[in-house]
């Protein structure tokens, strides 16, 4: 990565981390995927029960492989015949993994969900939530974060899932009420009442959608 971009991301990450601290959340900066994986495993004790939503960023840094092959109880919903049971197990997990559809440079996290299992687990349930967030997800303000979530993350995920939504066909949000819409629940995480619960690893890379 270009040295100037690297320096810019380091400085921006420090601003985000200060914003997270002011919101009773903890932030970290990882210079690359390997450093992000190391930090994530430091936050997940051996023997922990761990689950996640559709977190592409966790897969991209190698975290899912590490959990599947390590001393963890990784609840992989893709291997459950009863998907609802896997989703419900998340609420009692030690650690829930997620990314963000977008976040602001002062530490507000934005997520949109279709089935709502991901946003509900972020809001309440698991003892710890660990976000893996590429620096490509950081926006100037809440308006920019919402626009990114709706016009970048949602259309790309709709295309990934093969959904028949207007955004999947046009590449931008049409504020639809399609039966396939994945924009059912919007979660804005602006503060955590529980110290030590929410951790955000900012990764100097383009991760997820």
C-alpha cells in the first residue's frame, strides 16, 4: 500500500478510536490482515463459544478458519440444518463477530439487516461483540455512513445473495419494499452502556462490502 495512504489511514483510525472510547467502546488499529487476525484472537479466549452473522471481513482476515481449527466452540450456522437454532444460539454466545456496513469517523457504527439476527445480537445478548472493519467503511458523518450502507453495502450483498431487488439490478438503493429486501432493520450503535462489550478492529485494508 502507498505510504501516504497508510499514514492517512493510521491518522484516521486514531480519530475513530478516540470516538469509540468516548462512546464506551474499544478500538484498535491493525496495519494489515495478519495483525487484525492476531488482535481478534487476543480478544477471544480459548474455549469461548463464538458465532457471527454474514461477516465477510472475518473470513477475509482468516479468523473463521482459525476459529474452526482452534480450541473454540464455533457455531457455524452454515452447518446447521435448523438455521433458526443457530441464530438463537448467538444470543448466549461468549463472542459475536460482525463487521459494519459503515461507520463514522467519530465512532458511530451503522448496520442494515434483513433477517435481523445480526443487528439484534449486536444490540443485546452475546457477552462480547468484536467488529472487523476495513478502513474503506469509514465515512465523514452519519449521513455519509447511511448512504454507504444503503447504496454500497446493501446492493452488493443483494447481488451476492442472488436477490431480486431493485438495488441488485440497478446498483443503488431504490427505497424498495420488495419481498427480497435486506433493508428491514437499521441499527445505529452510538454508545455502549456496557464497558468492555464492544470492540472494533480497524484494518488497513479494503474488507467486505
